[in-house]
C-alpha cells in the first residue's frame, strides 16, 4: 500500500511536469507550423506569380509581334506610295515642260489633260500617305506602350525569380524545423498518455489494496480475540482442577 501511494505521488509529479513540457511544445509547434505555412505559401505564390507573368509575357510578345508586323506593313505601303509620289511629281514636271514647248493647240490640250490627271493622282497619293502616316503613328504608339508593359512584366519576373531561391531555402528550413518539433511534440503527447494510463491504473488499484488491507487487519484482530479467549478458557480449567484437589 505504501509502495502504491509512493508510485502515485511520483506519477502525479511526472504528469504535472509533462503537462508543462507539452504546453511549451504545443506553443512552439503552433508557432513553427504557422511559420512553415507562411514560407510555403509565399513560395507557392511566388511560383504561381512567375508562371502567370510568364504567360502574360508570352501574350504580350504575341500582341507586340502582331503590332510590329502591322506597322511594318503600313511603313512598306507608305514607302511605296512615296515612291509613286516622287515618280508622278517627275512626270508632272516633265509634262509641264512639254506644254511650254507644244507646237500645236491640240498637242497642248492633250498634255494639259494628262497633267490634270497626274495632279489628281498626286493628290490621291498624298491622301494615301497622310492616312498611312496617321496609322503608322498609332501603331508606333501602341508598340511603344506594349514594349513598356513588356519591360515591366520582365522586371517583375526577374524580381520573383531572384527571390525564389531564398524563399525555397527558408521554406525548407521551416519545414525541417516543423518536422523536428512535430516529432518531439508527438513523443511528449505519447509520454503524457502513458503516464495518465499508469495513473489511472494505480488509482483503480489503490481502493482494492485498501480493502484487502482492511480484511487482513480484521482477520488479524479476529485471530487475536480467539487466542485470548482460548487462553482464558485454559486458565479457567486450570483453576477448577486446583480447587478440586
């Protein structure tokens, strides 16, 4: 019985100490878990951001390529129109010279008719060049804006790619620490459960031990009473024999 009480006291003390250790471990476990999740989430977010911006960069490159192709096409058409204009201006100057040296009114009239046609055609070409110039300007502005956007996206990608190795290192370190703390925390919980089970067992045994002790004491008392009664009887018989003599 004394041994059981001593064991109970020892286990109660152990449980109290383990509870303190478990609470400290639980606080550290939660803290490290939160930190691990934070770095893991940041790493995943960074990777997702890189992939998203790379996709955006691909889309921007495609649009930029289309705009540049369209602008170059406009520039070629404008250049061709300018060549036509230069040629028609030369034709105009040549016919104007020919008109000055026309030998007959009929020849002069024909040359003037051709001159008017050329002048009309020159005006058309000039309008075409004007329209091409306006379109070229719009495409040039669009290309410039897209290139700025592309540069911004490229910088963002580089920034995230640069930060990824450090985040990966931090995430791995946090995960390793979490794994270590988690194992220790699980061991403490198992130890607490083991001590609690032993305590429960001891507590259930003590009442039975007390009952058994009472029974033993009761039997001991009964034996002593019987022994005393027997002794008294022996003494009484002895007195009777003496009196008879």
